[in-house]
């Protein structure tokens, strides 16, 4: 079935492209602060109560927001806060990884309604877009027409310069290098009319943390996401900053030095592919790392030394980052079980105490909260953020829709 018959935008969502500044501002306040009264929104935005009331009515009529539970005070009528309507806007997100891809349907509250997963030896274009095409059909056929009509776009989280990171030779290498000439929007247009938004996968993970995780606790922070390759993102002024060409926060490319004194990048010394290599050398199936649900308890003898080495590198990198921008915190997440993340964060905290911090203010080292799905959730949030929320770094970042 051609996806076009399933993806006809109707209702309030088809007006998203003309959401004005004040509407985006109010939706951003509700997204960040949760259910809020008109008086609270007026105070937080600087808009007049009358303006807030008018915008509330319009957004409610479009079913973008809804009335929350009454809040009863000591006197007078109970206050009725407004909140984002989870069913008001939906989006599709896909993460392209070295060993796996994930596709999901996200609601306006940031909750995945459906998820699909596939693994492969290498992410060749035909496999990735085939998964997206078939998966999109499966996701949409399982939803009622009203949900399908409120999908605002497809977000794709992909590694920067995907064609560069492979270890293939011959014809297979040529197939992989074809990523350099791939136009994501053109490929998707062969089976869907939804707009496409492309974002670096680690930046997408940072976006997920900013919107739906602990990012709300901090004004500025740097973020590490450790997948097959470590990557990162940065948040400034309450928004993820993409940079001039969409590659800000490329923390995996930071320089470091190996134990033998060689110049390396962080991806060479603090990535999951190193753990994967150790498992292969021990005669174990590395796919055990990627199976869902993740359970690494049987791999402890290999995971523990990897955590120690990775923590040392992240501690050094964290201070290097803070020498450029005085970040309040460093958040760490990855494609591993929560207990691995917790141990890694604790080890980074310990190692950073022994680093040379002259001239620096040590940042807080904190665990991210979104977890292994952060890249696909962040990818799905990109169409929503671009069309409904306010980018406080607008004018400083690359275009959200590429």
C-alpha cells in the first residue's frame, strides 16, 4: 500500500507551519513546565492574560492542548490549568545505528506509542530505507485515522558523514559510500508525503534529553551518548544548539591520547564498539549486546574494565569541554542497561576528582534519563520541535528541516 493514502494531514496539525511566535512560546512553556494556569503562563512569557487566553482558546479548538485536572485553592473557584494534548500531535522517528535501526511513533507528550527494531551487520541504504518504508506502513495501519491525520513529519537521526565509518572493502564498500549522495527527503518521498527532518543521531539523543528527560533541570549542559560510537550534543539557553552546519557537539571527535602516546579521537577510546571487539576476541556473539531487552549481567567480566577505561576518557573530555563553555553539568547516557550507565557515571565522578582542574569550575556529572531509545525519540521530536516549539537559539543554529 502506498503510504500516501495513510498520511493525509488534516485537522489542526496541517496549520502547524503558521504557528506564530507567541503560540510556540506558550506551547514551549507548557512542554517545559507541565500543566499551567493562564496566569502562570502570562507571568512566564510576559504576555498579557488576555493574549494568553485567546491563544489558549485557539490551541484548544485545534486539540493541540487540553484542560488539565482542576487545582483547588483555599477560596474561590478551582483553577483549570492547560496542558499539551498527547493526542494532539504525533511524529515518526528513526535512528540509524551501526548495528541496528529503530522506528517509533511518538505522541506530543514524548511517549512512544509503537516501536519497531531491526539489526544488521552493516546499515546499507537499501536495508535502512526498506525498514523505514515497511515499518511506516505497519505503524500507520495499526492506528486510527485521527492519529494518522495528526502526524507532523518524519525525523531521522543519523551519524554525521555516515559513509566514512565502515571497515568494508570491494563492492560492499562502494555500496556503503553511496550514503554520501543520499538525499533523505527524496528517498522518503518515494513512499511518503510527510516532511522529513534530518539530525545528527547524538544531537537527536540530546534533544530527547532536553525535551523529555533531565535537560529541564539545567540551563546549559554538554551531553554524551555512547553507542557503537560515542557522540554528543550541547544545550544552551534551554535549547539544543546544532551549530552552523548541524554538527555542533561533535564530542566524539575530541582529541585524546592513547596509553602508548598516540593521538586518538574520543570515538577510538570511549565507544561500545571496543566492548564489541573484546567479546569477539573472547569467542562470544556480540549481538548479545544489542538484544532487547538488554541484559549484560553475563558479560560483567568484559563490561567492568570497559567502564573503567571509558570513565577515564569521559572525565578528561568533560573538563576539556568546560574549558570552552562553563557548562553547569555533563549528562551521560547510552545504548546500555541503566545499571551500566549508573556505574559509568559514578566512575566519571571519581576520576574527575583526580584531574588537573586549574582555571576550571568542575561541572556536575549526571546520568541521562531517556536511555537506549534516546536517538529515535529525539529524531521523532525534531518535526515537533521545528513546527510547534520555540528555539531559543534560533538564528545561531543550522536550519531544523534539511
